[in-house]
C-alpha cells in the first residue's frame, strides 16, 4: 500500500530562505509530522527523483518559490514535469513572482498559488490535503476552476513569533528574519506589496531562542533578513530604535561568544543611507564582524529618487559613505540603471555621484532596472542601458571600483517587460 503524502521542495539557492520559513512553520503542527519532505537543490535531480516518489506516495505535492527573473527557468521545469508525470503531482507556487502574477503563474501549469506570506496558508493547505479535504475554501490562495481564475481573499499578517525562522528537524539553518514589512513603498520593489508597509519584528527573546539552537549545532555566524538592517525595533520602520537594536546585538553576542560572528548591514540585507549614522555604525564596530555595509542609493538624481518614492536624498548617500569609511568599514553602494523617467541630466548626475563616491573610497554595486509584477513600475519599459552609463561602469569595473550583474539583468529586463505587457512566455 502506498504511503500517504509527500512534499517535494525545490530548495535552490535563490529561494531557500523562503522555504526555511515555510518548513519551519510546518514543524509547529504535530498533525503534519507524518508528511515526508524531500529537498532538491537542482531541477534535474528533482525531475529524475520525482518518479520514485510518485510511485511510493498516494499524494505528492511539489512546492516551488521563485522570483520573476526565474520565470523562464521555472516554466521549463513545469513543462517537463507535466509531460513526464501528467496531473499526478499537485504543483504549488509561492514567492514574489507568483504573488505578483498569480493568474499568469497558474496558466503555466501550477495547480495552486499561495499569495503573500505563506506560513499559515501553507500549513492550512497541507492539513486539508493530508485529511483529503477541499482546499479551495482556504483564504490566501488562487487557482483555476474550469479555466476561470479564482482568488479566495487576502489574509491578515502573521505574528512572526508564532513561527520559527528555519526548520530544526530538517536541519535547514540560515539567516534569521528579524523584520518583515517596509514603509517606504519604492516603486520598483515588491517587498511592501507582498509583506505590507507596517514593520513587524521578531522579539529578541524569540530570536535568541533560535540562536541558541544554532549554537548547539556549532553554527555561530549570524546573519539577518530584513528590509533595512538598522530598522529593528522601530515602530514605524523609519525612525531608529538604537537601544532595541543594541539590546539584540548584546544578547546575541552573549550566546555566541567572542568566537562567533555577527553580520549586520551586509549580505543578505542592506541599509538605507539616511540610517547610516555614527550610532548605527558604532554598533557594527562594537558588536559585529562584517568589514562592509551595503548602502541602497539607487540613483544620483534627486528627481529620480523622488519619482521612485525612495524617501531619501542624494546628500544622504554622500553622508552615509563618508561616515562608513571613517568607521573603517567598506562602503558598497547599490545603483539601479535605466529607472523609469530617466533623462540625460539624470544619467549625468548618476555618473557624477558614482565617480564621486568611488573617489571617496566606495565601491558601486551595479543593477539594471527590472519591472516586477504588482509594483507601480510593473508596466514600464526596459531597454538597453545608456551608453554613457555603460562606459562609466566599464571604467569603474576595470579599476576594481564597481561590480555586479547589470548586463545579465539588462537582458532579462527586456524579456520581463514584454511578458508583463502580454502575459506570454517566449
């Protein structure tokens, strides 16, 4: 007789943090303990191994989370899975792209789309499927019924302290999400549209509980997932709560000791330029181990910053870099090329600011604008990056002052812009 339910997770490097949260949530429900979970880091292995899983289990759920930049890769994967296994596995999507474009995601072969943050929805879906009940009444999902798009409605935001940041039973440790939600609503960014504009923080006690678990596993490199690394504890996400952030760092240091390492304001989370102050940098110098911070500038034109709804000034960027370098930290500064509304003057200003910052000692982290579903810039055009910008970046890169994947993103942006206008994958 076949076993009951298996969950197959496409656990690749781009989306593992999302699944850490989801699988951690599953572990909080005793009723789901019997579900067998399989993790596959590459699609070829998933395709090959799925056959044996389908033969062994009565119900197989394939869960895939992805960004818009992964759309063509995921489309190819779904085509292969459907060709080889037909309708047998129930294939579920979640993450930034499916949330922003649920109907388009369903039409490439998914059965269900989880919209927004997935912890509670994922649990409810698995409980329904495990109990052989109808999942269509669950709030927060989308599906096609006789080819017609159905959406069951938005769910309330979760309390982050209700769910662990990663799964302990399955030993998938990693960066700890300490804050969710962003009040700035930048027009090119999906974060506030998916996770809300009101910041929610995990409590220090809850965070430390899981750091102690990591310490028991001899994992003492601590990194954070947050929209803005200096905003922890802030009631509105815009003002700083230095005492709360320092309390968090003190308690983490007490747990991991001096041999452990804390990374604040570097990968995988950046900082806003206006939040780079002597106080915040002092916390890094006193408690953290990173030798750099990532500062989100995005443009050297104040007009473009305002069009993007960034909420900071060009002067804030200069100040952030100056203070960072004075603190003996490296400054990596994010810029996005080809933002909607750019004119010749804006391009010249951005090149000037990049040159000024590198003269000061910063490095430029280069990006190309990519339109993303559900954002105000979703329907904006994407085109080849201005030749003056290309020349400036090539010069800076040759001197070791710039790095990044702007060329790859530039090519992808054109494809994505066409898709978002037509909803056709070519």
